[in-house]
């Protein structure tokens, strides 16, 4: 299966249940946290997946065989030099030596060893820099503490494992991709494993003696040699859960859903969004433009700023009626920062109190670069200390 998507633990358990006869949730969790025959970490596309523990080395080595790793692109995105990147990895390995830590605790330990700039990124709501540490083979997920994920030293948790050659591992992963998801194309592999297009094409070229060419909807695709039998007569139908690895974003949807079915689903989503007062930003742009009112949104390169209040349910319970004033203050500060940078508000709402959450969810959009200026504002820095989660994406 080439791994099970595991950003949502329940979805991963359902994905296994759809394929493994009579498997139970307790068995999956026992395999992860007791027998350790399954491992959870960042692999395919740099996202969380479950893998057999004895195969994890292949998946991590394959990630290290991509340009994303060999050219240090992850360091460039974080503004780290080679020495800083090495220092980060050493700090994480030292912090996790002989113990498991939550993300917050790990960030605190790394702060003592490598400084605040790096540690703040680890402690963010998006857990930046943990993925590269996983790719390096330093950490993986450990047993959760309540609702909090923990991290452990991979070598100590799973035992010493061989480290395959990265190039060989990348070729092996491509073989498994074609065998699992074929008929497959280099473009599909690119989207699935997150590599450059010419990287994907080079891998398929090297594997050419092992593949056969087939035609799918008038286009060329590949299967493992000897695996080109006619399977057009389906014998059964299986319902798959959300985030299932078979229907994730890398797969071209026309293979799975007819245009008429897509149009019906799209219209149902838009109708539901209107009924509940939700604006699904960026979804089906042409349709949203006809549904929107007010000034047009910026086009071209833009930066999205998303914010939320950390621990909002607990704050609501503690503050009661005073929570509304806090919410108004936070919104005012964020709006002020963004508007001074030339941004525009798309949506702002609080989840209804009767649903036991009072988080301020605010989405703003503005020309690229404005987000960096708003981050420098002292009020935004105070918000971060107050437990307001802020994320920018350009």
C-alpha cells in the first residue's frame, strides 16, 4: 500500500480496516505503541504516514534521495545554513535521548540547546522542522499523551535499522508506487512523492526495463511487467474513508469520479457553505466569484493569514461573558496589522458557543510580502505570547 495516510489517526485506522480482515483499533494502536511493528512519521509527500517498522528505513532513505533533501531546500525555506541545520538535528537528537516529549516540551529543550529562532518554529501549530528531523531518521512519533502527540528517538524506539542507499530506495519506492497505484505516470509519481517532474521522469526511465506501457483514456501509463491483465470487470466495491491513500490529491480525479458526479458534489458543497455562512476560500474560483458580494479579492501572488485562539474552549469556560471582549480585542489587533500592510479581510467568525468552542477564526488575504511586514508589528508579537495561532502561506 505504500503507507497509510495518518494525519488523522481515526482515518488511518479506517483505511487499514478497509483492507485488513477483522483488524481492530486496539490492534493498530498496539502495533504502534506496544509491539512497535508499525511506525508513524513523515514520509510520502512529507506527510504523516504509517509504515511497517522494518520498512521505514527505505521510505526515509527515499526522501533523502530527492532534491528537496540533497539540495537543502528545506533549510533554504527556513533560512538555515548547513551549520545551523546540523546544529538543529543534533539538538533534537540530544533532547529526545532516552525519553518522549510533546512538541511544546521538545521546543523548550531545543531552545536551551540551539536558541529561540529554531525552537519557535518547532513549537508552532504546524510543527515546522520536525519533518526534516524525521527524514534524517532522528525522530518518529511516540505514544500520545492525552490529545498531544509525542516524539521519540527513532533509533531508540525502533532499534537499530539498516540505512539503505537513498538512490536505490527512491527507485524501490517508485516500483511500489507503480505496483500499487498503476497504471501510473511520472506526473502521478511526482505529485504522490513530491519530487520535481524531471526527477520523476528520470526514475521511470531507469525502471523502463521493468515496466510495460498501457493506454488509459488515450494516454500512456505504466504497469509492472507481467501485471497488465484486464481488470475492467470489478468484482466488488469497497467504501473508503476520508484521507484514504487511494484517493488523496495526487490521483487525477477523472479516474475515480465522473464529471456529472463532480458537478453534483461541488454544488452540494456550495449550497451547504451558503446555508451555514461559510466561505470555502479558493474552492472552484469561477463559481465562488459569482456567489461572492463586495470588492473583488486580490489576484496573482497573495499571502493568506489564518489565525485562531489556542485553547479557546477553556478560555470560554473560564471567562464566560468576558470572552466576547477578548475576542473583539484580538480581532481588532489582527485587522489593524493586516490593514496597515494593505491586506483585506475575507472572513471572520467564532464557532458557536453551543458547539463548545469559541475560537476566533479569521482569514485574511493580501498581496505577497505584506504578511512579513505585519509579523513585525509588536502587537502581533504580543498576540503570539497570548496563545493566538498565526500562520501565513504565500
